[in-house]
């Protein structure tokens, strides 16, 4: 792995990963933080492997349109200005 070869080693995959590791760390569906946390516990005097708990902050989802917060830009709030169309020569001749 990474250009480092060990002579007569039966399984080079386990050199850089834990023995209980399942999966493949280079796949896109594998999370960056992994699934478990490995740490040394001073009270127990041993290595402890625990499932990783990722907390996420509370999110408030507003399902309305993002433009609803700007009432001045709603279609009914915009002023409507009518522009008269220029009359063609035929209409001007009919009026004469």
C-alpha cells in the first residue's frame, strides 16, 4: 500500500487498518469519520472501540418558497404600468 511492500506478508490490506475493520476506506459511500471510534481508556487500562455518534444541530426547515419572506417582490405588490401601443397606419386612416 502506498508503495510500501513487506516481504512474505499474507495480507497487506491490514497493515494500515484495524483487524476488525469491515469495508473499504477508499469507497465513496464510506464516511470520512468512519463508523467506530478507537481510543485508550485510562480507567479500564485498555483500548475501547465504540460506535461513533455524530450529533447534528437542530435545523428548522421552512418549506415555503424562499421568496415568501420578501412581500414587496410578490407579483400582486408590483405596480402595473400600461404602455400604449403605437397605432399602425391602417388604424389611423380608419379614424379619418
